[in-house]
C-alpha cells in the first residue's frame, strides 16, 4: 500500500456521546458550484478541435500539434493496442518548440483507444481529446495506471504536462489496487523547470475517469518501487468527473490529494468504495466540488487545506471528516443526508468551519449527528445550521475551547 494512501478508520458511531442542547447553528451554506459541460469541438463547422486525421487548427504553432491518428498510426477503433502509437506521439511532442519551455499537443479524435499498459506524459506535452467521445481504455489484467506523470525519457522529473477533454475507462472484471486512472508520482517537486521554478504545474481538465480499482485520480501517489516518495506541487484539476473507482478498497479514493498547493475546481466524485476525496497533504484548495454515494465523502488529514462551497451528499459514512489536521478551513460547505455525521472533527486543532449546513433531505435514511467533536479537538470555530440532527461531543472534554456559535 502507498504510504500516503492509508485511510484512517472512522470512529465507531456508537461511542458514548453527550448531546448539546440547542443544535441549531446560525449561518447559511453555499451550494456547490454546478459541474460545467465537458469540453468538445463544435459540430456546426465553427472553429474547434479537429476531428481525427484533420489538419492542425488555425493559429496552432508550427510543428506543435500532432494528430495521433494521422501522424502516428493510432486507430481508435476499439480493437488491437494503440499504446505504442500513443506513446510515440507523446515522446515526439516533447521535442517540439524552442526555448526554455518545450513541448507540443497530441490530439486524439473521437474513438476508443485500447492500451495494454501505462502511457507516460512528458514535460510540456498536452494530451487532448475531442471531448467525452475520446476514450482511452486500459486492457484487463494490467495492474498499473492508465496515464502516468512521473519522468521524462531521460529520467528527469516531468513538469507542465496536461491532460484534457477525454474519457479514461478501466472497466474490467479484474480491479486491482494499482490500477489508477491518472497517477502523478515521483519527485516532480524537483523539476526546477525554467520560468516556473520547482512547482510542476500539471493540469487535468474536463476529464471523465470511470471504473478503476485504484484511485480515479491520484495526485502524489508513491511509485511502485517506493524508492523516491512522491512530491507533487501545484497541480490543477478542473471539472473532472470520477465515477465507480477505488473498487479494490485498500485505502483508495476517488481523488487522492497527496500533493501540495493544488487547486481543484468543480469536480464530481461518485460511487467509490473508499472516500470521495482523500486529502493527505497541505495547502490544497477545493472549490465547488461534490461527492456522493461514496464511503465518506471528504476526508482531510493534511494541514492548512481549504474547502469552499463543497457538497457531501448521500454518503454511506460521514460527509466531511477532519482528522488530525490543523489550520484548515471549510467555508459554505453542505452535508446533505449522509448516513454518518455531517461534519466530524477528530483531533482537529485551530480550524474553522463557517457557514456550514447539515440536513436530512425528505425521507433519506440518514442517522448520524449533524456535527461531531471528538478526540482532542480544540481551538476550533464552528458556525452554521443543523436541521434534523443533534450536535454531539464524544470522549472526555474533547472540545477544549472550541466554540459552536448558534
């Protein structure tokens, strides 16, 4: 198991608790930002992404746009193995351009591109599909990720790689813990790229990831050999959809936030057997993200993280869990009809949950408390509203000087 992937066990919901009278808390939550439509080319003849075999669109830099079908022989028919052609295109694109920042774009048109093993992104290279109809499908019996951002062909760390506008499909009867959709691993912090310094600044945008046994998207997962612990900084994940992943259990999550200084905007995670989001490192920001029908929706164990306008809905466990963290902020977050606690603070210090809402929708079978404070939680501020749930304090004086403002 990867060291950063261990999901802390949720405390027994049946532990002795003392209910706080007057459970209603003042304030109001902010609804999660709606997920924007996945990007695709226009169908009315207006400028957009080219179809397979088309020439580069107007304004593309000379030599910087490579069509994987036309230029490298990828078929996209759903048959055979397109791995060799796609890796050849990615490697070739890494040599495009001049100056300190090199790299080009590899375009995939609509179609299904089977691969027999991992594809490795290179520095400065963008892998771009034509929308959800561009599907990269990982073959069965492969215990490795579909897409990997780790090292260039010469072994140096990758920086400034991008994955856009496509679907990753891991559907198979053999779901193993190492079978991730996208894995950012290795010491990308040491990339020391020109202009951007040591931050790797990878981008994942408008991507759908479905049916993987491991993490759907793993930021900072350790390499299989464990020789160099992963250190990934400043990744941006925008409008990603992760569905039915983490099927192998073993501490996997829909999205593992195991890097630092990352930004995640308008992402959806649903139907995973582990947490929707597992945030194990520091200084990450999630805005307008949603998780539903997972086992625990948002689990935060790293320090100094921010969740703004996020929604946890219909969890089989807790909605939001802050465990062993400090100096974290949740603002305008909503816990909607979760089976466990709406918001659980366990050994949490100097953190603020403001404008929260926790409620049960209609006749949903939600049973847990709206807010739970336990395990040495202290010096925290919790404000918001709880509808239909108690607020619980468990353990011996775990609240310290925590304030619940009502």
